[in-house]
C-alpha cells in the first residue's frame, strides 16, 4: 500500500486507522457492527465500493443501510428556439 509517511506516523485517532484491506471490506466491517437500517451511506463519487459491497454481501448491504445519499448531478443545457 502506498501511504504517505506523514499519515503512517500521525497521532492515533480512536475512529480512524489505516487498514490493509480494500475499502469495501472495511466498509462491510462497519456495516456488520451496526443495527439494521442504522447506516446512511453517502456517495461522493463513483459507486464502486457500494457495488463491491453489494456483490460481496448483498444481505448485509440490504439490511444495514437505511439510506443512500448521492452527491452528484448531470446537467445538460439545450438551446430553445
């Protein structure tokens, strides 16, 4: 894993820790530790991790995520004659 030195040697944070597993697996670990429908999953870019989580454990994703919020927009402008 290519992690900058300042991140590796930063003071510890009780909720943020570098892990060697893929992001979607770390997210599944969080989902599994939460009550059903407790998690709001916020998507700020591509939905790759959500897709990989759904492929790996569809029941967990379906049961634990209560809401998915997507930040993104596509705007097309057309000239009106």
